[in-house]
């Protein structure tokens, strides 16, 4: 019988923890220097070259009030490469969990979390984690999903 | 070794800004330039917003760029370096970094091991942007 559930990774930036669907994750790399783009908006401050192509760096801290934005030249200890629609994104992170699985009945519309890139949240043990939604990110950035 | 492209490079704090050398017609000392004050490359690109350098350093040299319509001038206060990059290291920038259909002045990026990354400037797009800006100090 097929196991029911959603495979996830927890991606952390400072005090923010976000669940990311494992099937979107292409790689979890170590700290990587990124290339700052002149005049770039804060949410997409630069790019990294990954697998022979330039990938936009997304600063999750920019979407959550109270967190320190990624500083120029700052490389967080992990770089999570995520598929997002037809694009690929790089999420600098302070920590990344192992893959874990949650039953689908633990996924609910977002009520508790105020993370704007999540349309749903995971109720897991004694925690509530926002579930990162790439389409919401693209919408926030003004890019069609 | 593969095919290499040659760039005239302005070195900023964390990145080189490269103009394809084949599209730079000539470089003129600012003291020898008698036409209108050229727009500063870095101001056009918004490098100052990166906190890279205090603004308003006067241009020291003028770059005459070949454009589809002829030639256009831009200025820089920085020293110019010549740098070669393997063509297979140059990657197109993703659309996500150009919000709302903003002009793509930066075309490609290279991030070679052990060397500063390079952002390739599209000279035609840079000149088009310069034409829409009023250069600081241009009293003409």
C-alpha cells in the first residue's frame, strides 16, 4: 500500500522556520557566495551560478518583519536550490532539516503563521510551520506563476 | 581552454562590471572630452544603491560605445581593467531579476572559481538608459 503524506524539509532563516516540499528541492548546498546585482530589489538581491545557469537568490528574511535582511557579501551556511514554476531559485538559509513526512491531514490553510509566502501551514507535534508556496512568491515578485 | 570573451572591466567592491571589449570604440580621458557630461555607468546601473562607493566622484574617463545607432558616451570614475572570461562560463540572467519589464542592462553573469564574479553589461541597453537620464552636472 502506498504511504500517504507530504515529504518536507524545514528551512530556517534566523527565527523563521518554513516547510518546503521536498519534491521542489533540487539540492541543499553549503555556503555559497552570491553575485550582487546593482539596483536589485531586496527580495532578489543577486544570483548564483548553479548547474551551468544563473539562479535568482531569494532572501526569505525580506518577507518576514523583524528579520535582518541578507547583507551584501553575507553567505548563509546553506543554500537551498528550489524549483519554482519554470524557474529555479536559491534560498540562502541558516539551517535545513532532514526530509520528514507529514500526513496530509496535518496540512491546513494558513491561520496561525503570518509568513506571506505560505497559503497553508503544517501542524506538526507542538509546532505550526508555514508551507512555502512558490506561486505566492512569483505573485509577490510580479512574475506570472 | 575554450573560447574566451574579452571585457573592459570596472571593478566594484564585490563584482566586476564588464563591457564587451569589441563594443567599446575608444576610451577618452575626461580632460580631453569636450562634449556634454556623460552619464556615469555606475549611477545608471544603481551601483551606489549597493553601498559600493560614495556617489558623485567625477568621471575620469569617457567610454565611447558602439551602438546599433552609431556611438554613445558614458563615463566612469574607476580604473579600467581588461579581463577574459570563458564563454561557457557566461550565463544569462534569469527573468526574475528584472522586475516589471525593467530594461535588461545586465545581460549575463560569470562566477569563476577564485576570481571575482563578472556581470556583463549590454552596451546598447546601457546607452538607451543613458539617453533617458539627465546626467548630473550636465548644464548644457
